[in-house]
C-alpha cells in the first residue's frame, strides 16, 4: 500500500562472516530491484468475502489511488495506480498531485507524449485510470507490450536510436567550444527522469560494449562508421565530445552531445 520510488532498492552484496548487514550495494548492471517497506501492507483474501477489500487510508501523497484518498474500499488495483504514478514520475520528473476540492489528481510535469511509444501511452493511461475496474491486473500489466519491448528501446529499434543519437553528436561536434560548454551545462540542470534522457541512457549502455562506464575511441569510431550519415574526422569529433580529455566519453558528455537540439 505504499508503492513509491523511495521503496524500490537495488539488491546489495552478500554479508560476510555472519554479519546480518549487507556490506555494500551491488554495482552490477543486472542487480535485482526490490520493493521494500511492507510495514503498512494489507492482505486481500479472495477466498474470504469479508477480506477482499481494505478500508484504511494508507500510503504516500502523490502515489495513493483516488479511492484510497476518498476513503472508499479498495483492493489490489490501488497498487496498480501507484505503479502508474511511479511510471509518471520516471517519465516526467514529477509525481501526480491530489487536488482536494476536485477530488481528483492532476498530472504536472512535461510528459513528451510524442516521444513515448503508443504502447507506453496506453499502459500509463490504463494504470492511472480513476476507475479501478479499468486498470489492468498485475499479471496483465506484466504481459503488456511496452514491458515486453523493454519500455524504451526494443532490440529491433536500437539501430534507429543510434542513428538519431549520432545525428545529434555530429551536429554538436561542429559547434564552437563555447556552445558545447553551454550544452553540457544545460544537460547538468535537466531532469534526468525524462523519457528522452532514458533513450539516451539506453543508447549509451548499448554502445559501451566493454561495460567500462565510458565510450572509447574504438566504440565511437564504430558508431560513426555504422550510423553517421556523412564521413567524419573521428579523432576530431571524439576530442570535441570528450571535453574532459580522459580518453573515454563519459555518460554526462554523451548526454550533452547526443541530446536533440530541440529537447
């Protein structure tokens, strides 16, 4: 009953010497993501009519389903609304806001619907439906096309994503040093929860074939050879993007260079 971003945690390393406390958070890319804090959880018993719905108002503002806010009986579909609110937060950077005098939610933040796939828009809309009956069951949501396609960039779409990113990188590298510095600053203050930023993250991770946390000249040269629409001076363009001159394009440098100019 308290599904919110703060209650999702990545798995930690195993304790040593019988110590009950995990020693460190896992840095693995495939570390398990776990839902925690079941202190106010409730059990819905489908085999017992009197236990099929809950009535106590519990949860966190911005993530509680409308029926919970209104003090109405509710069931598992309230958690599906909360998951939709988490999804909205990840995409727009802001959680839904409850408007008491209208007894309804408003959805602030700038959701770029045109950048979100049709399946993503459909899932978000159904999860955030004010009518519990219109929300999917958890098992149905798990089989939704948007989740099966990995949400942002399905494997069959990665080439198009790389081409889009390299178009922006080529344009970025041709700008003056001052203009590039401004772009880096703009990215530093941008919301990293936006859907567009998530696409760039997916591209960066896919391009980092050695999982080193940065793109080497070899990585960059392969991207340029395969996805640039024109021949480029790889060394010059790599140097322009790698502002830190570290020998690897960092994640923040990649964001600054590959973000669409109209973003």
